[in-house]
């Protein structure tokens, strides 16, 4: 499976009324600024490995909260919140365990969104 071009994904996400409305603010932004990108990305890796990487994630479609952590906001903004969205937006098929390449692709997208969102 070939992952999508990240620039193209961000162009598509920007056209989505739902995805483009997400931004870091309030306690999620404060938490991001307190912890920094390195620690936040360690959280992202843990969340993705445990909540999205398995063949059949527990509570798929409902496993990513809409608030309370910068990574959760980034996951919704980038359509990396559940396997159905990952399939639709990123061509990552459901029913398989995420490969190292797919996991890294997801982390790269989340990191880019977080950096872009906090540098405005």
C-alpha cells in the first residue's frame, strides 16, 4: 500500500468544512505549549499504536475524543481519528494492522498539523 502525498492530503483537508474547523485553543493549546512537540508526539505515537494500529481497534469510530488533548484535535483535523476516516482520506485499508510506514505517515501528518496550528 502506498501512502498518499502529504501535501495533497493537506490540500484536501483544507477544502473540508468539518476538518478545517479544528484548531488548538484553550487548555489543549496550553498543554501543547507546556509539554512541547517532542513529548506531544510521543503521546501521538502511543495513541496511534494502541487505538488505531490494531487490525480491529476497540470502539473503532468512537475511540478518539473530540477534546482534552492536542493529538485528539489533530487526529480529527487530519482524518486520522478512526479506521473508516483513514481509509476514506488516506487510502489506509481497514482490517489490517498498520505497518511501520503507515504509522510513520500518520505521525508525520499529525506533527505537521500541530506545528502549523501552533505557529500562526
